[in-house]
C-alpha cells in the first residue's frame, strides 16, 4: 500500500489493554484493565487532542500506538498494522515528543548529532546531508545554527523541547504523538511550544495525537478532541462544539474545572476524589461524580429505563440530578453565555446517554 495515499493516518479500533500486577508476598496476582474498547480515527494533517484526568489511560494509548505495549484490538498507522509491518518501518512513521525533554536527550550528544541520529539509525543520507538537514530542522524549530554543537545542558527547557520536536520530525513521519509536551514547562514557554506546533504544522505534512490533561490547551491547538475517562472515550468531536457545547457530564466537569470558564458550574462541586469504582461494580464508572446519575445508572440499565428514571433522591435534595441542578439549566442560548448553550435538558441528556451506552465507534 502507498502510505502517502492513505487519508486515515491513525485508526484505533476496539483497543483494550490490561496491566498484570504480579502481586506481592501476601496478595494474589491481578489484572487491571486500563483501556476499554477505545476507537478513534485521526485523518491526514489533523491535530487531534486526547484529554482526561491523570491516570485515565492517555499515555497507555500513546504507548500502544507506538507499539511499546501489548493490546487487544487493532491499530493502523497510514494503513499499516503493527503486526504486519517491521519495527523499522513503523517507527520511522510514528514519532513521539514526551513531557520531559531533558530525559529524552542524550546528555553527551550535541544537538546536531541528536537531530542526525534518526537518519543515521535508518541509514538515510550522507554525513554532509544529515548535517544539512539537522541545521534546517534547527531553523524550523526556531533555533539558529549556533545551537548545533551545544549540549542539552546548555539549553533551557523550552529550547530542549524544540530539539525534541525537531528530532521527532527528522524522518518526516505521518504521525507525531505529543504526550504532555508542554506540561513540564512554564506557562509562557508552554504557549510558545504550542505556537511552534501550529507553525510547523502549517509547513510540514503530519498528523498529531496531542495528549494532555488540560482541556484549554487541547482546545487551543487541536481540530478535534476525544475525552477519555477511566480508559473509555466518553465523547469526541470537533474542538469548537465539544468545548462550547459539551455533551457528556464528564466533559462538562473538565470544563467546570477551568475557573474562568465555569466558575459557578454545579459540576465543580464534585471533586475528582469522589469516585470509587468498587461502589458500583456493575454500574457506570462516572456514577459518583455525575449530577445526572439516577439509581438506574448503578446497574447500567437499558437506555429507555435510564431516560425515564427519577433523579437520585440524595442528589435531588442537594439540588443536583434534576433539571434545576443541571449545568445547562436556566442558561439562555440567546444570551450568548460561555459553556453549554442549551436550556433543553431532555435532548441533551438523551444525547449524552446515547454516548454513555454506545461509545463512539
Ligand atoms: N506498567 C504499568 N503497570 C501497571 N499499571 C500501569 C503501568 N503503566 C500505567 N499503569 C496504570 O495505568 C493507568 C493509566 O496510566 P497512564 O499513564 O496511561 O495514565 P495517564 O492518563 O497518561 O495519566 P497522566 O495524565 O498522569 O500522565 C494508571 O492507573 C497507571 O497506574
Ligand atoms: S450513565 Fe450517564 S447519566 Fe448515568 S452516571 Fe453515567 S454519565 Fe451519568
Ligand atoms: Mg500520561
């Protein structure tokens, strides 16, 4: 297959991953499921954001795409499946930028040598052409040629991350995975790196899976966004509509955690620690944090049952789980306020419930 003709750069289909904990002296070995039937597609040249709180499985999905961990399901990059392609072929087409640039760089290797390394490893070019491409890449990531013969310790955190981005692009990959690539940087430096991603993306042909716990950052950069909760994609869509009209209660919670967006949102009353999966083993993972939850959600009933169910009495008493307590209640779309733009609770509830039980394929 000619990879350059494939418009779906990343196809993840029904991917599940489990970590096996071998247990200790007094505990049995157990298996923990981290990814739960994840499906998403990233198209050529698309900037795709994956967002969710810490521990939900974002990096695990990134590692699965990079072929670093085993998984069930199917992952194809530019039409190629891990199983059917050589490691060399695969790694040249999928590259990654991680959170900590210092640990990604060899402290004894000069910046130019770091940039040349992927070409050398794949037997591409001559010594002179590799050096030339490294210098061009330095320019692309906003560093001049004087950085070429310096060591990582001579650079700031933001400059090192620019080098990591350059190294990721040396083989002209179809897909770049950026996992919390701005999280370790100061806000202003992180913003510069986001702008750099945008600038480079305009000049080069690649798609990106941008992983972050910060919905604001993902919204700023990405064309489409998927929201992950406990290893499941609960909602995905184009960035504008997901950010301005979030449909799933968890997406709303993420937005409510951004103070300037939803300071008074009811959802912000729920802390991230309020969840305990064990309490509703058969029910929805989001039960303890969801203002929409009903008794029916404890046992994951049929869709109609849930739509007709009464709100949980405890939450009703607290003004939550009812129309009055819903984050979209009383907000007039004509008023043009920020956040969810609908007063019609029922259709919104229906839509998000459809997604609760029928994860986006
Ligand atoms: N090698 C491993 N063995 C066992 N459990 C693991 C392993 N790696 C990750 N986990 C668990 O899998 C879950 C998901 O981890 P992951 O690193 O993918 O989360 P994340 O969404 O990237 O979080 P963060 O935003 O903090 O980076 C966590 O509960 C983590 O403890
Ligand atoms: S199933 Fe939907 S409404 Fe029920 S608790 Fe889960 S997210 Fe909330
Ligand atoms: Mg992570």
